[in-house]
């Protein structure tokens, strides 16, 4: 039962936003009001059962999805939200109500605060280093070059690997005192001091982790950007170069603005991914050494599954859910709204 | 769009309704039939264990087959998981309230919570005949308020496993018996360019052995019982244990990058010992078999000595810190489950497990099957023990045990003071 919350908080954030759309879409064709208002009274009474039937049948077809959604998304969220107000070891029904105690404890917990800080660092590093790298390679690989398909495949391949496989792999590469990484840097002047540290030193563990994350995920963002770049019409770029725009100006004033929607969705996925980060870290470092790579989901797992403090772990998962939800709502409201309305930046739209 | 849609739609609706019933029918039906024991008919036993390394990995299926041959109506379904994965899976399973019929338990606080939740079968009467043949010390971890909730199959203690060749190379003539002699040996080993101690810092539990043993040697064997009942770990003995451990950590005795090292994993603690790249490790009775599995067999080079005494401390060398493995039964498990536990420990199987080095004996007198001198030494120490303390991360409630592991790891890494360690453990004991 508690295995629900870890997966749901992040996943449900984008999920909860999507069901909002289908009803709206479905309502549009269903609103046959111009049709009905023009009709006479007997026709109208005939239209009503038909509309009811149509509504019923669409509801009927929605039921399987709704049941699954309620069972595996809404219910676990509700249970986690409920359990967060109890001191509960996970056995039997929660009985010891403690109000907001779990949340105040969380606010004062240096590990949880550290999680927030580390999460923020990961998000910022992703935005500042990983995304530009992805845009850069995408632009390079979008041009004509020999072996383009091979490069694309090579850069995208790490994303196809599962997190656990990646974790085990890099655990071996960064193995203290015998891993590949140690042998590589051993004799180098500046990096030589890193040998034997990597994931075993609190000060280097986080940067090393970010290195692995970049290796793993930048290919995925690169693919997004490649798709975005290919939807930029060649005529626009051609026109710009005829007008005398150099490569940089074409990139800065044409490619980048037209890449806007892709950029915004990539940032969104990157942030949500950082908030949820679990399996990769769990396999490589389990959050250590000395909590230096611990994320919110790892703290939650530690308390829920190692310490049997399911109430407190639920409070952490509720916090994670709230953070993801607030972020995705704000982001959609203030950043994505242009893309969602599908206006200005849609390729081909401005004539 | 709307042409002839009613008939088609109703057809689809009917079809989908049929599909839904067909899909959920078996599911609903499945909920009704479990419970395992059919009256006189076939019985299936779920058996969860941690036999993922040799020699147990090949021994378990043999034992199960022999049991099934003797009891044709019983099928034993084995699920073998690695330690840490097993603990995590058991937590989820416990929360759901459905435990396997037979499962591995280390006793102590974890089992106690499961017992209090009414999930574990009381074996006091059903296993009276069996428990009479077992070493009483081995059952201590499974006994609460005089009731027995588990049957041990392995019992041992933690001590230093050392490489005699490396000790000799560093000029350490005999295994140290006191803490200052121990620190001196560490200094000598280090001076000789040998990594004195292998430690799996990533896993945290191997580190807590040091702190626990030091507290026992300083305050005597019963210190933890008192602290657990009073929920107070701030006594000077615990701070002192932290200070002594810090003395050791300040010598930087562990291998390079120990904070990222695992225990049985490649390049981990056991592998370092097995390949002769570290001089000693503080580990339980299973150490030699894991060394062999992860690195290599040290053979005659491997030696064992008990944790040294601390000068001026109340503890003695004969007070042991350790634990073992045992099996518990789900509440309401079929009676065949108990038969299996009995079969598991019969003379033939016990001899096989003990002589192959898989387990330390729990059946009285089975020590004679041991040929290896180190294991014999451990067995003798167990029989002659004057005090016993179960692993703290098993003895205490999980929240406290994990905090001990966490805080001691921070202490060894130089990120917490001895006082901070006792404070956070006390806090965990009070809030859990």
C-alpha cells in the first residue's frame, strides 16, 4: 500500500493536469447548443435522451481508465495524505493522530532541508549545464555531417538503459581503488586527486552524480531539441541569411525563439525528474556518504521502509507531491500558457 | 458521424461490458482462495529466504527437494533475495499484512513489531520439542515475554577476522587483546604500507559493530538493555565509546574510498579481505564464506580474535556481540510449515550446513561437525559466552537501530561528535 506514494507524487503531477484537458475537449463537440436552440420543442425533447445516451456511453468508455486512475493514483495520494497526520508504523490502521507534528518535524529535519537544497542544486545544474549541452549537440547534429545518425544513436543510447543498469555500471566505473575512472585520471595533473574519491567522498559525490545524470539524460533532451529544430521551416533561416544574418544571429534570433516550446517542455521534464530522482542514486550511493547525495525520495524510502515510520514518510511524500504540483501548476500558468494555447510560436501559424 | 451509431454503440457497450466482466472475474475469484492448507489435500508453502550465495544457494534446493520427497502433498515455493532487498521487500509485505508462510527473521525489534501487529505464529508450544535441542543463547533474539516466535538456524558472533601473513609482515606478533594494543597494531600495519581495516562504509551496519562493542567493553554486557528500556543513550559510557572509536578513525585505518564501498559487492569489504588487500575486518561468523565468494579463500592465513577489551572497562572478552539467522512463521501458516522447520534442522541437514561452513551450529553438540579452526574458535566462544548482545539494528526498534547505524557512520566519517551521536540516538529512541 505504501509502495504507491513513492511512484505517484511526481508521476501524478503531470497526470492530474491532463485529465483536465479531455473533458474540455469532449465538451466542445458535445455542446450542440446551436443545433438544439434552433430546433422546435418536440425535436428538443427527442434530443435530450440522445444526448443523455451519448453522455452515458462516453462515461461508460471512460470507466475503465477512471477506475484505474482512481485506484492507483488518487487513492494512494489520499491514503498518503491521511497517514501523514498520524504516527504510524505501518501495521494495522493508523490510530495515533499527531496533527501537523510530522510536518513540523520535517521542517526542522536537517536531512530533509538538505534534500531540498540538493534538489535545488540538481535543478540549477541541469538547467545551466545539461540543457545547453543538449541544445548545442542538437544544433550540431541537425546540420549536415557525416555519420549524423550514428552520433544521434550514441548520444541517445544511455537514455534507453534502465536506471539500475546505469547505477551498477557507474558503481563499477567509479569503484574506489580499481575502477576505470581511477585509472583514467591517476596520472593527470589536476584531476589526479580525484582518484579513489568520486562517490566515496561527501564533497565529490554530488558532482560525480550529476556527471552520471548528465550522461544519462542529456541525450533525451537532445532528441527533444532535434525534433524541435526539424520543425523550424528552412525558408525562415534562408531568408535570414539572405538578409545578412550570421550563424550566431540566426541561432539567437530565429532558432532559439522558435525552439521556445521545446525548451519550456524540456525544462519542465528536467525539473520534475530532479524532484523524483530515486533509483539511480539508490543503486549507486544509497544517498551517502553522509547524506551528501540524498534526495527527497531516498529520505522517504529510508523512513518508510527502513525505519518503519510510515506516517513521517507519508508526510515527506505529501511534501514531494505538493512541490511537484505547485511547480507544475505555476509553470503551466505562467510559462507554458502560450504553448498550451497553441498560438504565436506554432510553426507555420504566423503568415 | 451519427449514421447507424445506436446499434454499433450499443454493440460496443455490450462487448466492452462483457470484456470488463471477463477481465475482473478471475481477479475477484482469486481473492477468495488462499490460506494455503486444503484439508488433507495439496499444500503450498511460501518460503522466503536469503540464500543467494554459496554454499546455501545449492544446499537449499536440495533440502527442499528432500522435504517434498518425504511429504508428497507439500510443495515448497522458494523466494531467495539478497539481504537488503529482502529487508525492503519484507517491510512492504509486513505493511500489507500478508507475510509468507516461512520467512527469515533476525529476531529483535523488527520481529517484535511484527508480533505486536499479530502477524507471527507463536511457536512456544508447537516447537517445544525442537527448542529443547537448541542452544538457549541462540533463541534469545526470538523470545519476547517468555514466548518463542522464531527458530534459529545459525548463530554466531562478531569478531576480528585477520590476515596472519599481513600481520606478520607488519611485525604484529600476536592478535591484540586490549584496545591500546589494537591501536598500536593498526599503526604498525599502516607504517608497513598495509591497509589495516576493510570497512563497507556505504552499508553502514558494519560500522556500528565498532561502537557497540566498545560500549560493551567499557560499560559491560548489559549497557544496551538498560539504555533501551530507559530510552536514554546519553550515559557517559556511550560518549566514551564514541571517543574511542574516533581515536581509531583518526588513524585513518580504513581503505581508500571506504565510504563508497559495499560489503559483498565487487571491490567491497569482503573482496578486499579475500584478496589480501586489507589486514582485518570486524565481521560476523559468515565472514569467511563471503570472503571466499567475493574475493578468495585466505585458507590458513585467516585468523580470528575477539574484540579487545578496553583498559579500565567493565566488559570482558567473553561477552559477545552477534546474532544469527532464524525462521518465523506467518500467523495461521499450515502445520506443514512447522514440519519444514523441524526437517530443516534435522541431524543430517544441520551436519551439512555446519560442515560446509554455511552456518554456525544451533543444535546442541553439533559443534563437533566443525573442522575449520577459526570457526571452531567462534563456536567455543559462543558456548563459553557470559553475556550476549544482539546486533543493535536488529535488537532495537528499526527507527533506533537505523539511527545507530547512521550516526556511527557520521562519527567514523568525522562529521559528528561522540556527543551528537548519543543525542541523535536518544532522540530517535524517544520519538519512535
